[in-house]
C-alpha cells in the first residue's frame, strides 16, 4: 500500500476547529509486505520529551536502531518544566546536605501519594532504582546540587537545588523517619527544565538515534492476525520549506506567550495545525521491534478535558501544544485502555510567600477543610473535588503585612510573588470583623466565626490543630481588618494551574500497553504521561520527570529486546 493511496483526510478543516493531532483508526494489514514502507527502525519513539529521550537512549544502549518522531522540534512539557527530578533513597546530594534517606523511607512516604495506582512492587522498584536513575541522568549531562532553601517553597530560587518538593514536612505524611528532601532541581538559572531537556536531547543524538521532527503520527499499523503493532503512518512537513518555517515560528510564539496571552497562543496553535493539515506529506514507517508512545498528557485538548474532567475546564492548563492526548488516542485505537482519565492535578500553591500557609483556607460556607501547609496539588484537589472549585484564603492585617514584605524583599520568582501581591493589594475582600468578612464572601457568619475561633485557639496552643498542621505553621489571625483572597478555580488574578494525570494502562514489568483483558498489545509500549505511572494519582513536584526516566528507560529497554 502506498501512503497516498488512502487520500488526504480533511485535516485542514478539522484543524480550523482543533489544534489536536488528528488520530485515525488503526490500519490493519495481513502482512507487513503489503505496505510501501519509506524507512524502518527497530524501535520507533513517538514524542521527544524527557520520556521519549530516555526511551531512545536506553534502546540504543541495547543496540537497537531508533527513530524518534516529534510533532514539533522536541522538548514538550519537559522542556517547559521546572526541571525537578524526585529522587531519594540516599542520593549524594541528600548526604551532602546532611540528610539520611533510604529506599524504604521513600517508599513509605510515596505510598501516601501514589494511592495504589501502581503496585507496591513497582513503587519499591522505583525507590530502589532512584539513586541509579539520578546518576544515569548525570552520565548524560544533567547536573544537580545540594544547596537547600531557608523555608518551604513551591520552587526554589536560583542557586538552590535540593528541597522538600512534596508533603514530606506535613506530620501526617512524614512517617517514623526524619523527612528528607527529594526534589532535585537541575542546576541552571531560571526554570531548569530547558537545561535538563537539553542534556537529554544531546544524549539522544549522541547515542545515535535518528530523528524526524515536524511530523505527526496519525495512526498505527498492525498485523490483522496477530494484533501486533508493526509501524505507523506519519505526516511530515517538507523539511526546510516555507510551511515548515512558518509552523516553527507559530509554535515558538505560542510557547513564548502561552502564560500571558493564552487566547492568542491558542490561535497560533490552530494556525500551526492548519499548516500541518494543508502541507504535511504521508509516509509509512516500519517498527521491527516496537513502538513507544511518549507524547505527554492531554491537558491542551479541551475536547478530552470536557469529556473526562469537565469540572476542571476553568483551570489554567499548563503544558506544551503536544499535550493533546495523541499517544492516548493512538493506544486506544488498538484497544489500549485509558485509566485515571478524570484525574487532573490542580496546583493551588499558597507558598511562597512563606507566611501564607499560616492563613486559614475555607470553603464557600466558611468551613475550614484542609491543612494549609500541604503541597499545592493536594490543596487544589481538595478545592475542586470536594468543595465545588470554590475556596477562600483568610488572613488578618498582621499576616498580610508579613506576606507583602516577603513578596517584595524575599527573593521570590516573579511568577510566585506577582499573583500573590495582586491578590492582596487589589483582589482581596476586606472587612473589620470576621462576621462582616463572611458577608463579603457569601459565607455563613456563624460558621466562619466558629472555625476562626477554633483555628486561633490551636494557634495559641490551646489543643492540637484538628487538620494536623505543624505547630510552627500556626499563627492566630486576630489583628483586624481581615481579608479573604479568592483561590477558587477560574480566579483570573490567581490562576489555578492544571495538568492531566491519566494515561494508557501498561504492564508494569515492561511498559507494554495492555487491552481490556490485561493482555499485552504486542509491539506497543507507553511511557511518561501517556501511560499510567507514579504521578497518575497524586502529584508532587519532580515525580513526573522522575517517572519519565523510570518508565522511559523501562519501555526503551523492553522494546529494544522485543523479539530478539
């Protein structure tokens, strides 16, 4: 079969409505020889972010020929991330900072976060492999450090590269062992994801993997009798042509302005997709051993968000344009099973400023419902899943002044202090009493008053905090006037960032995508956020990139040895 024989689908018209990769039903053939393959590799890796790079490097280490295919120029959400790798069990940086950690202690903590989405066997393997995986990244050019911040933070400042990136300091999560920091931020200035990905990109090329960029994989090819995935149909923009140059320009613009002009960025992504629909040329590519899907999640696909998690539609999606669920949909086209697709991580970070966790978070009725010092994704989940997406942060005049000073003079990142300042200076509801504040936010005055009095009593040492807040994070809110900051989903001054966590169900031993009966789909693997993994239930900073390394290496190793 020639690639042109099927004719060009109406992709240009589709692209005017959606920037998502158009995925078609799998092409079933009796024999591989029916296809006029343009090229062949032992392993095809679809998606060149961190997971795809790790899969490609690992497959090459086992002497497999590798072709990496990416819709854009590689990087994906990994390049845009903070570059934090969750690692523990006794890394050299933990030791240099004076902390003792073991795989068992790491396992005991992560069981709280993983919630059984992967087996205990897989979780322990991840913990035992953690030190080696961090060393593997260093062998391929990434650098880490042992400097620690002076206070709890959602992302450390420049010059600080090791921190408590999850809930380790929350008493309910700490366990019997002293909590060790496991967030290893890649050494770089600014957001470190670009530096981490640059190292993995260079290592991919150095390992000898071939690459095919500005190319979308639109369908899988499989043998009808065996059900084995044997290749892909890919559509590539003519390299170096005017269409490819304009496509790259639009993608750069959309990436640069995604956080500041989201509507315009979405329009640029639509234009780029229209170019793909009008100018891309088809080709069939043979995978002699296996295909690895590593295209990221689906948070940038509004149709999938509406379908699986409509209550997160008002969130602020963070990710790359390639986070459109193409890997998920390709897997589903051959009976792969999506799992945890309604699970979205909502990042309501209230630290920094460091003093904000001393405030009181309440729902629309005025009830306190969550320990304010928990990791931002834990708080965001509680707001959206338990409180209808609505919540307020209640502070008094003293705490407000503390937080303003921290924003102005605390050496914070602009993305951390600017929204906090905006909320306190122009976005807050203000009242002389707690009862009056309840009226300003539509809460029940008696309810808010009762929870405020209970909170202040615990802060003054009159009993324990009923939600388990550490003593050092309690401060009485008793200096009027009082302020309420809207931390609900959809708040424009203080956006609630969202990412998708679900993906394809996989065989945890080797990364094979599995069908409804739990059987491997021969020749098809998944890694990173395209697959169910460590961060698919609860998210803490660094766990996603760590899982990219763990699952990417696992899939690359298995695909390279498939049929050998």
